[in-house]
């Protein structure tokens, strides 16, 4: 019976101890609205046409125009009938010198993708509709894209949504405009 006393004492102590409480679950927080999905990115530029480097140049020629001190400069590409296609213009922006890339066409919307393809660089810019027959994008005068255009194996391509691709020669007028705008 003496051996039973310690067991009896343990049983009495266990009966006096408070019962283990079930864990209390935390209150359920109010449902939070799902975060907004990020806005979709614009589609990537179309893969480079495998034949743009072999396509015929757009008919026409470059001319350089200097409108005098403070009036600006531009290199203009037009066809033999003086139909303007593309230009590079130097302009002073709020944050330094800029080069405006302008392309004629009939834009279907206010903002369009303008892709410039060179031998070493491909970049898609956001071009904005200017009037009813022009779109333009700008880059800082120091942008390496301009160097690629001036030195691109003799040619570069200008693609604007809904317009025929221009294959333009990299003549001295392109380099001159870039250099003058950086000076």
C-alpha cells in the first residue's frame, strides 16, 4: 500500500491542477482587398526583320539645314520629289539638348511605337502624334542610339506602327546633326 501512496498523491495533484486550455485562435482579420494587378507593360518590339539589312534603301537623300543662331538645325530625309519622310532636329529642352526624331505618316492614335534598328542597337521609343501627318519622339543629345544611327554599317531602319519601314542611309548629315547638337 505504501507504493500506492505516491501514485495517489500524483492523482490528487493532477485533479487540483487547472485543465489545459485549448489554444485560442487569433481573431480573423477583416478581409483585405486584393492588391491591384500591375498595369501590363507595352508589348515588346517586334523581332528584327531578318532582311532589313538587305532591303533596298528608301529612295531619297539627306540635306542639312541650319536656321541660324538660336533657330535650330535639322537633317531632313526626303524623296526625289521633295516628299519629307524623316528628320532629326536639335532642340534645347528643359533638361538639356534633345534630338527630335520625326516621321511622316497618318497616325491612327496619339502614341505610337517608333523602333529604330541599327547594326548594333535596337530601341523602341514612344512617339507622339504631332498634327495629322507626323509622329515624333525625342532622346537626349548624348544618347548612344544617335551614334549607332550615324555609324550603322551605312544604314538604319525606322519603323512606326501602321507605316512602311524606312531604310535610311547613315550619311554625313546624320553625324553632323548629332555632333552639332552635342556641341
